[in-house]
């Protein structure tokens, strides 16, 4: 990661609430608070991991950051420009610089298209290459991800899961983006393939000076690739820290519980697992005060009434807890 921290993207007060409508007259009955007030800075050249259970709002956050979803509230700046105020044309131009890689390569690649056409599509849409130059650019992209010219005329079903994800990555690189959101990009792959793809992403980051937002529910993958990690719970960031600091000294009880659930490969070492009580509450009806209080082993009276702010408790290490660990 770059030692001089230059912001590439900034997010302030980001919210996405889906109104709940009921009855014949579709009257408003509250809202599902998928993302509920997020402030974040993503620095050029870093990988920011976003981790949390299914339904915590991490994928929605990624899509809001790319303006693939319209926020209910909040603003997003990319390279200093406020994106929510851009015209459609300006947004389209800016989107060239940010791409997304989805979880399931099988469903994100059109099964009827040849690999050449899949990877060439964004270049054609933006009118960047034609004819032989287009084909050479596609070959160059395939070679960047460990595939080659001989794959051009094949269809997605002829590839393994890992190879399909390589095709998805090649396509995401076509427009020379500076930011890529990897939305559960390795979660559907076998563990051995996961590390190959993670290593490929790291190598590409170095070669092409990419910035990643790496969204995952599994901590091992996030640990492998991230410089900093944001932990999300019920639409909010509850902890944000450098990777090493987060793993060595988690300060939020939820992060501590997540870390305690990660198996240790050494059977001689044991750690006490913190088992969280109950399920993730519904984002349509989040608990009062600290939304983690219904499952937190350290909850006290104040936690039920007052929501803790995300505050720095050490250099580069913030947590939203009245009694940080
Ligand atoms: Fe637990 Fe209270 Fe901290 Fe929330 S604020 S995580 S309930 S101790």
C-alpha cells in the first residue's frame, strides 16, 4: 500500500433505506435500513476489506459507492468529484474508472457469448478499440489474468469456476479502472482456488496500481488481501482498523466474536470461541441504542439507550462501542 495516503473515494452519511409498504393503499410502514449512515475514506492503492454476516449491508454499501444504487441519503466523492450531483453522461464517463467483480462468475458471464466478446464488450460500448486492435487488447487482458489467445472462441461453460472468475477480472480491467469493488469475488470458489485468485488480484494491484474494496463474509480471505478492514453490523461500521491491528487487538465485541469463530490450523493451539446469542436482528426493526446489544456479552444499560459513535481508540483503529475491549 502507498505510504502517502491520498483519498480516492470518500463517503459521508451514506444510507439506503427501502420503504416497507403494506395494505391496499401501500401505506408506509417503516423501512429496511440496509445501510444506515456510513462514513469512509478509501485511499489510492489500498485494499479496504468490508466484512460482516449476510444481510449486514456490505454489498449494498459497495453498490452505493459505485452509484449502482441510488442512496437514500449521503454523498460519495470519487477523485474529488461529488458523484450524486453528476449528470448521467458524466456518471457514465466516471464509471469507466470503477468496476465491480461479482461473486458468482457463472451468472455474471453471458453463457451464449464467446470469451472474446465478453471481454471486448466494455471496450466496444465506450468505442475504444476496433478490429485487430480490439482483439489484441482482449488477448492482452486475458494474458494479464493467466489465460490466453487460445481461449478467445470458447464459451463460459468450458471453464472451471476459477477460470470464469479470471474472465470476469479480465473484463473488469478492460477500461483501465483505478477502483475495483470485489463483491464476494472468491466466496463461491474452493479454498485452493480462492488463494490463486487472491494472489492474482494482489499481483494485478501491484502491476496496475489498483485500489480495491474487497467485500466478503469470511475473515480469512479479507485478512489475506486487505490493508484496512471495516466490520459491518446491521448497516453500520462497528470497527475500522489496519488489518494487523484488527486481528491482534479487536476492540468491538462483535469483531472479537467473528475472529473467535475462525479455525486455527495448528491443533496444539486453542482459542475460546465466543458464540453469539440469537440471529442477526432484522434491519427493518433494529434494536435501540447499540444495535448489537441484543447479542453482546458485555452489554450494559446505556447500550440499550444510546448508540455509540465510531471513535478512534488507538492510532488508525476506531470502534463503535461504549466499552471497547
Ligand atoms: Fe456491547 Fe455495549 Fe459495546 Fe454495544 S456498546 S458492543 S452492547 S458493550
